[in-house]
């Protein structure tokens, strides 16, 4: 009897303790959420210095909100992660995004992916509260994939930009050589070449170099920043040759012309390499798809006849 009364008292105490903890948690959530909304509203009102990505007001509000929340979330990011995130955004051409926005998007997509998997499991398999090893691994794997997606998308954008830069580099260098041989200096030749070249990542990067030079930066420093942003061996070699020619006083036109011819030869060799790899790559679908289907078509009638004879 005494043990039953003691158990009843313990259950009653745990019940009231749960109510108190729940009330405190709800109050803290309401307080923190309200203060965050008030600060966010003040940030939206004082967003004159923030560069909007979208033209409409709703897009600007989303941009400012993500910027504000990203700055708050940036306190949890280490300095190494900040440096790597800044480098990744610069090479992807997304410097108007902050590192806080990048990691906020990673966290948001990770949570969304995990919740989607949990909802699908609860609706399809009815196993939301019956976690096994397989379900738990799938839950955390989906969260990790969602968390890693922004980095993967940024790296894919970096590869596309680098491929476009390598394709457009020889034509732009030829235009620069034409300007230099006509008697113009490097800056005027570059400006003329950008006027008649097609828009793209290379066009935007060299335009930024011109803007940096006009803003007062030394040309060697602007070229070094270009090399760091693009992160391509060809661009690094070009920048190194231009900086060396600037220090020694050599003519820039022969250097750029020889470099343009070299880039064309390397591009032709890369295309020939891909053409030689094509027959080898075609063997994989041939061995995995066509050969098994051929064996099935030839073997099934024989198997049916053998079964009929037995």
C-alpha cells in the first residue's frame, strides 16, 4: 500500500513538473520568437544599404531576412569554415551572398530533407515512432544530403564557370592583342575587347578587374585577385606573365598572342582526348545493358524448349 502511494506521488510530481517545464519552454519560445521578429522587422525597415537580389518587395524582404538570420547564425561558424565559404562563393560568382546565408541554407535544407523523409515514412510505412536502424540511417542520411546540397550546387557552378572561362579565353585574348597592336595600352585594349565579347563569367571577371583598377587598386593586385577568384592554371599563368611583363617593361602583345595559341592547342588536345575516350566509355552501357538483353532474347526460347522436352 505504501509503495503504491509512493508511486502515485511520484507520477503526480512528474506530471506537474512536466507541466511547469512545458509552460516555461513555451514562454521562452514565445519570448525569443517575438524578440527575433521585432529585430527582423527593424532590419527590414533599415535595409537601405543591403543589396537586393530580387526586384519586387517580397523578394527583397526574403533577401534581407535571410541576410539578417545568416548574420546571427554566423556566430556558430568557425573561422576556417568562414574562409572556405567565402572562397567558395567567390569562385562560384556569388559574392553578393554572405557566408551566413550559405550555412543557413545548409541547415534549413538539412532539416527540410530530414522532415520530408520522416513524413514519408509516417504516411507510407507508418513507422514514424518505430525507428529501426534502417529508418534512422535513412533519416540522418537525408539530413546530411540536404545539408551538403548547397556546397555541391556551388561546386557545380564553379565547374561550369571554369569551363566557360576556358572556352572564351582565346577569343578574348585575340581581341586584346588586336587592341595592343593598334597602339592602345592594356587597359584600353581590355575595355575594347570586353565591348565586343559575349557576356559570360570571363566577361564579368575582367569587367571587375577594370572596375578595381579604376577604383585605385594597382593593376597587379587586381590581376592577383582575378587569379584567386577563377582558380584556373591557365588564368594563373596569364596573370603571372602579365605581372612579370609589367615589372620588366616587356611588350605584352607577344606574350598574350603566344598564350592564346597555347590555349587553343591545349583545348584541341583536350577535345581529342575526349574523342579517344568515347569508345571506351561506350563499352560500359554495352556490357551492362545490351549484352544481357541479347542473352535473354537468345536464351529464353532455348530454355522454353528444354523445359517442354522434359
